[in-house]
């Protein structure tokens, strides 16, 4: 087939990219159309992924490591995720411990072993964990612990665990990763500001879509970013929207505000395999959103390459 084809999908992706960002006809690194489990569509994104680009938020689930493996997580192994890398052009990834594996990190460690220097991990541990376990995970490539407290119905950690854990991991150079709702972040702002280790906030702080940057958590997060003690993940647009695809305009307004405020403290993540979503999003479209959020190429390079190198300890490119 010769020449570009104008399709409904390409028009939707053009809308997601926005008028201020160019649509690139080809990628600077090898990508290809490919079907990926837990992801809609097959076309590559229009946005070029720079060399060393990092997907800073994924989950891996593998039936080899759980006898009663939930069927809905089939197709979420590292081999399946490699298909998404082929599609969008990222090389590095940060694997966040998934709730279905609880505090058993064998699946995470196995995936990190396969990824080698291109992988880092985020674990889940209680405050009374022996230091030998921290050191074992550190050697495997884990660089932080996650507290997913937004849904008390399935949370295995709580906000009051964060400070004692932070004191234990500070000397390892690890960070706390927090998935909380905007109301929870605003209420916990003082505690988060006094942590002795870095803080990473998931999914753009889960600000309520109708309030967006007017919600108190926005100012709390920007203050933490400006202090140099915190980072924010540009991820989960579908978690913070009433508008939906292709542009996720309410979530995108929040993303653009964070990108204007402090691009030096942001990383990007796909959140594959999108465990919260019955209808899976198009990962190429989600990646293309970054071009409408951050129109400066140097800032996109920071968010995709330089910032993850600083936060997760990847070997610098170039």
C-alpha cells in the first residue's frame, strides 16, 4: 500500500495530538502495527518515542506465580507487554507490583530479571518487613514501595503506614509511590511533605474531573513538586475523566497544567494492562496525548527519558 491512508482512527489520533503538535509520518525507532492484549487498536502512535523512552507505570501478572490466577488477567505477562513496546516504541519500563500477587514479589523479580538494565520495580511491603527482604528486592531492581489507598475495599496498605516505611527505605535510596484520591492527598499534605525520602504520586493525583486544578490537591501536589522532593506520573487519563476518549479533555486540562508547572518532575506511564477498565483504551492514543500535553520536544525528552533516569537510576543515554 502506498501513501498515507486517512481513517477514522487517524482522525481521532490527530484530535488527541492537538493543533499545536506535528503529526509525524514515521517513527525514528522501529515500531509496527501489532495487536496487544488489554489494548484497543493496532496502529502505532504518531508521536516518536525517543531512544531510551520509559513507560514508568505498568503491571505484570503471570499464572506461573499464583495457583488461583484470575482469568481476567490472562495476557498480562512480560511477553505480552513486549508487544506494546513494539507498538509504541518505548524501551524501558517500571513494573509496579499488582494487587493480584499481593506481597509475593516472585512474579515481579522474574520480570525484572528478564528486562535486565531496562527494568525497575515498585514493590508492596508492610512496615514490619525484615531488612533482608528490602535488600533482596533492591538487588533485583526494586526502587520504591507503593501505597494504593484510593479504594479501601481492596487496599492492603494504609496512609498511616507511609511514614514508618519511609524511614526504613530512605537509606536505600528508594521512594514512596502513592495512589490516592485528590481528597486524600490534600488531607495528607503535611505528612507527605515531611517524608525523609522522595515521593511519587500516581495518575496525576486523581483530581475530581469537574474540579480539576481548582481542587486543593492540585496546589498541594505542585508545592511538593516545587520542593524537589516529589514526582508525578502522567498516567491514567481514563481514571480522571467524564469526557472520555479520544482527547480526555478534562483530564488533559489537568495534565497540561502540571506540565506547565514543573516538567522537570514528571514521568509518563501507560498503566497497561488497564486493570480497572472493562473496555480497554487504545495505548497508542494514550501515548499520543503526551504531544498535546507537552508541545516542547525538550520537555517530552525529559519526561520520557531524562526524568526516569534520575528517578529510577537507569543508565543515562548519550
